[in-house]
C-alpha cells in the first residue's frame, strides 16, 4: 500500500474579487454623482415687487382663467381697434363672444365681472371677490404690445380715476406679472 498523500487546495482569492467589484461600484457611483451635479437643474427664484403678483403662483384658478382670457382677447382688441379706429366697448366684445367679456357660465363661475371701458383700460368689477378679484387691463396707445393687467381683491372696489402705477398701487391694486423660466413646466408641488 502506498502511503496516502494529502494535497492541500487553497480556496480562490475571493477577497481580491470582492475588492475589484467594490472599486468598480465606487467608480460608477462617483461618475453618476458628478454627472448629476454638473447637469442638475439650478433653482433660481425670481421675486416680484410688493405691488405685483406672479400669474402662476399667486392667482386663484378663476383669476388665472380671467388673466389668460384677457391675454388671448388682447389680439382681437388690437384687430378691432385698427378696424374701428378706437377701442371696442366691452359690450361689443361680449356680442362677439370674447371671454371674459361675454356673459356665460364660465364668467359667472369666475366672479361675474361687470366690464366697462375707462380711458385706455378695461375695468372688470367682480361681483364675487372671494372667487376672483376685480381686474384692470391698461393698454398703451403708442405701443400695442405693451399691456398691464392689475388685480384688486378688496370686497368693494370703485373705478380708479388715475391709472398711474403709483396711484393704482396705493389704492390696493396689484400688477399681475408673468415670469417664464425653466421652472414653468417643471414645478412640482408635493
């Protein structure tokens, strides 16, 4: 009989393989983190003045609807102004069916505004200020593209005599401004 030979077989170097896998994971994570930091969205906050409101953040749903309607109807107002050599009356705009001047279910649900033409401005006094405040759309005679829209949420608003910025702000009116930045479509509220 031959004496039994014992051969010792050492296990494979699992310690080295684990080290290589961990180093590869750390490399992947560091590359991913640097890409996220380099390409990440920067949050820039734009503040508005104390006499202004942001059209996206500070208006109620009804007020946003009226604001959007006024901006859309503005093109029609400019066309009718050129055609008739003067601003169309709110009654004429309502007869054409232009929102927010037309009296329909939408206008009633948004505060039932009573519109009037005052100098170079359209004034919509709200019948339900808790739903939507009163609006003032001021037009510029020299520059048709320039328009200012103001809002007053007071329960009883009278037609302003002077339409200057300082007088309107002193009377409680706030200018509605639209700021378009990268966050317009990416704003998430949780």
